[in-house]
C-alpha cells in the first residue's frame, strides 16, 4: 500500500476516534455526480504535436467523512472511484480511391478516440462553513489517486495503420489498455465550494495535478486537470451527546 494512502486511512481513523474522546461532530456522506476533465499536456519532443486534447466527461462516486473541530472549521476525508481522462483528435492523411480515374488520392481525416482512466481518489481537505440551516462552505487540500484501469476507446472512427494490410477504418470498439502510457498514481491540489441543507448537499471541486503521469516524458508530460460536481447525502451524524456511553460517563463525572 502506498505511504500517502496509509496516511489518509490513518487520518480517517483518528477523526472517527476523536469523536468519542473529545466530543466533536463527525458525519458520513455518500456522493455521486459527473466529472469534467482536460489534462494539461506539455510537448517535450522536438517535433510539434499533432494531437488535440479536448474536454472529457464521465462520473464519480465517493464516501465522504467529515470531522468538525469547531462549528465552522473541519477536516474532510473523501475516498471514491473517479472516471476521468481525455478526448483526443489526431489529424491524418490517408489515400483513397478516386472513382473518376481509378487512382489513389490523399484525403484528410481525423482519428477520434477517448482515453478512459479510472482512479481510486483520496482527498484530505480543510473545510470552513458558514450558516445554520442552509450552510455554505469552502474547502482546500490535497488528493492522491491510484490508477485502477486505463483503456483507449474509439469515439467516432479511427484509422489503424498497424493492421498489416494498410489503413483500416475502425468504429466504436475498445482499442486496448494504456498501462504503458500512464503511471500508476497521481497527486495534486484541490479546492472547492458547496452548500448543504439538512441531509442534502451540492459539492463542486477543482483539482490540479502536480505530478507528471505520463510514462513517456521524452514525448510529452501530462498533468491532471479536472473538476467534479456531486450531489451528497449525509448518512450518519455522530457527536459526543449522541453516543450513549459518553453521556453515561459525563453523568458519572457530574456526581
């Protein structure tokens, strides 16, 4: 297990334990929603890049544990499965048959495909909250992600030049994994805003990677850049007053 992941789990256990020991409030929430991704790509080769990276959207589902040291200040631990990646367009020139004179002529085409990356995300964020019934908050901190699965998927059409018989047009199929292209982990900073009312909430977060996740730095360097918009549902709230044994302990001290 990666050291930062161990640290994140340890912090989560510590936050839950401190509810019993010190009486602060802890809550557990479930969230889901869309992700929007467009990585920052820096070309490091001498040749200009022919690839165009465009916006990509998918989904995220997570479990969030929140611990409040005071009414306004808290710590948020968020662990979930996030699907993100990029959509890529690659211009190519192919030879096609001209029916008028039965000869081959060049024609410009575009290869369009998506790189789907599935991560186990771990966020550790500080949180500041305003309001009573309707609460507005901001948060900021770090995230650490483990790559679970990666694959290249055809969006529209793609010319395969390695079929052995010349360019072959492929549509709507998966074109294999990308384990040789992306590193197994990612790390970065995150910040966001949100609102809660009762047990329901809406959470927006923007994340920026600080680690190059490309395995081919001699060609390009790739840094994650994505945002999430999640609906949240608070499943459990716990304070010292809601735990029977702590209340009993308080009564004994009062005597």
